[in-house]
């Protein structure tokens, strides 16, 4: 297939996805034989794919122009690659999954975006020169990089991946991270990246034992609170990082709130939060009091993090 021959492979194909790889292969066939509309009808809700192009709206906080070169690390199905490619010179989308890169290549082609390059590569072994990028994106990646044989300790792997990003950035370049808050209230009802409930709240050693007991797999998908991320970034050499809260979540940045702007957070919770789940009711109630909003901020779902080299 033409799209496969033009994807450079620098790492062993390792699949990650909401549906099995064989199902994504089927989806690729449907795109080829029946077109994108047929694909969307069948798969849109089942994949981390979207036709919405506002998923990278955080980009307005980064000085980008038509000459900027961007690395979308762990690019997946291109939620971020596509909207970024509209406004920069070039986006290199890298991921360990060949099937996902084949999808992204097709998607970029269908939109006439010739400035997207797809490569199969592991962030721990990047086939790029140092100081090549104006922006590196880790949207939904940092929490997964601990799932590697290269490091025993998932946190060590996370720091190493950030150090690599720092080397790849041009001087003055930006690292963007979209990621969950370890203590997000929503983890009280949902599941953690581990596939289990409550593991992000547990001390790491306990989460690890629990995970080994329940699913025979070590706990390696660490998330943190704001202080944890700051420490991680500092260890990787990013002295200053700018944190924003994203509503409703980092994968859907409708409102991006500077971490210290309690009034904007209060307004967002009071006037924009829909739905009637127990968690939302708690949040809306908290929104009446500035003190409670200040407290609730610690349990907010996710962060947009900007760090400059
Ligand atoms: C949660 S998805 C995020 C996809 C995309 N960034 C987005 O926001 O839609 C994580 C992606 O990271 C990729 N990935 C995981 N570990 C990786 C690694 N070490 N190097 C490169 N990509 C990796 C997975 O294959 C997957 O596509």
C-alpha cells in the first residue's frame, strides 16, 4: 500500500489503542473502499479520533508561525497533528504504532496537508537531530511512557523522556503537555490509566501491589498533581513551567484557565458546567465559594502545561 511504503520505521511496531489492532486495520480498509463518511459512521465514537479541529486550541499560547517545526510525540490518530499542521510549517507525527501512523497519514492526505510527516519511532530513541523543533507536543503521552522495558522505575522513564524532549527543542522552544491530575475528582467514579479504579490516589507501592494482584501487571502509568509535575519538569531541566486548567478536559480545551485565576475558574464552573452527576453537583456547589473553588482546583480534571527551553 502506498501509504505504508512512505512511513519511516525507526522502532518496532507496538500497538496502543481503544480497539484491537485488527479492528483498526478493518477501519483502514473501510476508508479505502467506502470512504471517510462510512468510517466516521462506524468508528468515530470508538476511537480517539475526531473531526473537530479545535483540540489544539492551546496553541494560541505558543508563538507559532508558518515556519515553525513541530514534533507531535505519541501522535496517535492525529487529534493534535491535524489542527497544528494548518498553522505551522511542518509537523512530524511520531508514534510507536505503525497502524496508527498509517491512519494518520491517510487522514492528513485526505485533508490535503502535505506538511505532515509520519514516522514510527519511540520517544526514547528519537531519529531526530538535537535542537530541531520549535514545539514538542506530548498530549496524552507522558502518562504512558513508563510502560517500557528501558527503565525499571516509571518515574525515571518519564524524566528521561522529558530530558530527550529538551534536547530536541531549539533554544527558546516550547514543550506542551496535556495530561490528567492524579487527584482528579473524576477518578472517584472512572478508571485510572491502569485500567483499575483508585490507583492514581494510592501511594505508588500500594498501586503497584494492587495492580500486580489484580491484572498481573506493574503500575506504570503515573500521573501527578501540579507540584509533582513541576518537580518532574525541573528534574528534566525545565526550570519554569506554566500551568493551566482545561475545561472540560485537555483533550477538549474549550476553556483554558491560568492556574492562578480563581475567578475565571469560578465563572467556568458556575456558568459552563453542565450535567448532573454527583461529582458535577459537588463542583457546582463548591463554585459558590471562592475558598472552595481554591480547594477544588486541587481536584480539577486535567492540565495544559507549557514549558520553555
Ligand atoms: C493516549 S494516546 C494519545 C494520542 C494523541 N497524542 C492524542 O492526543 O490524540 C498515546 C499515544 O502514544 C503512543 N506511545 C506510547 N508510548 C510511546 C513511546 N514511547 N513513543 C512514542 N509513542 C508512544 C501510543 O501508541 C498512542 O498512540
